[in-house]
């Protein structure tokens, strides 16, 4: 076991544990856009940065392994300032249309902004991209203007679904997640499993006719086959308006193509 201190609390965790999971073990949920326990850590979004006493720079919690005697601060002034800067940069090229966005109410960018950007006065000019929305897929649409480049969708498609239908192209402000050769999704190798949609933290990938507003969640079991995939139905006015996979169960957050088409 490795002995560390998190926010003045002594913690013992297994060797090889990341700071992110060490914090989680004592009930501290670090903000994140790109982290997923099923995927190899990437640290792309930087939102889970923490301060380690004695270290000059902040560290990404999802990719840093704990060491004996490590003292960690998860919400110091330096950490809060860094997270605020990250969010301000994300918002600088993000469409400011939360009130009409399908993800409003279930969007991590919206949630974290309300925590870290109270009385927000934009530090950078808002210059959203004006790229066409890809609605070629029969089940969901992709609005790359709202993408925050966490690349979670790319990694799920590559590491879990093993299709690699999408990837990132270009650099800097021009970076974009897209199928190869910038094809429409319906013309690509995408199999419409919907797993990229279910883990997108913002409104870039959204099911068609989705309604996330004032819905209640009802856990159920897919009856199509004997696997027993666990789903969370989104119900509004006694009607199913959407669904999400359940994590940690039989399907561990994944959906099959049949479920999406149903």
C-alpha cells in the first residue's frame, strides 16, 4: 500500500493507483471531460489538475501515479485558477447557446462553468467555428462547433468499439474531430453503435429528437437478447424520449447497434 495525504486527510491506496482514483476512493470527484476508467488515461482536457506540495507545476490527476508521502491539494487557489483558465479557453470558441442546446441540463461544460465561472466576464473574445452540422447518420447528429476536443469519442471508437471511424485532424484552432477524409458519418466506417454519443460531455454528439430537459431516469433491461444490457431510460410525460447505457453493469456503459436502432 502507498500512504498519501489528500486535503489533509491520510489515505492508503494500492500501488499503481492514479491520483484521480485515490481522490475518488475518499469521495472526492475531480472535474473532468476526458476521463473514463475503461480507457487509457489521456489527460487531454486538463480539468482534473491538482497541486502536489513540493512540485513546481500542477499535475494531471488521471495520469499521475501516487507516490509514498505525496501531499495533494485538489482545490487550492492555484488549482481553481487553472480550471477557470481552461474553461475560459474552451468557451472562447464554443457557441454560447445553452438555452437552445439539446444537452442543456446534462452538459459538463455548463455544470463546471456554473461552479468556476460565477459572475463570468469573458477574458477572451468568443469566436465559435461555423462548420456544417453532420446530420447524415439516421440516429444522431454531430455538431463539431460544440466539440471541446476531449477526444473521448475517438478513444471509445478505437479502444472499445475497435472501429476507429473518427480521428482528429489539423492543429490549434482548426483542430476538428471527423471521419477520415472528412466524409459524412453515414459514408464512413461508423457502425452507428452510439457509444460516442453516450459519453460526449457536451452537445457535440446528440441523439436525434433528444430531450434532456425535465426527464426522469428509469433503469431497465434490454429484452432483445439474452445478454441483458442495462439501460437508463429518459422518461418525460410517461413517454421514453431517450436512453443511456448503465456503467459498471453487464454492458459496462456500452450499447450495441440493435439497441440504438430499436
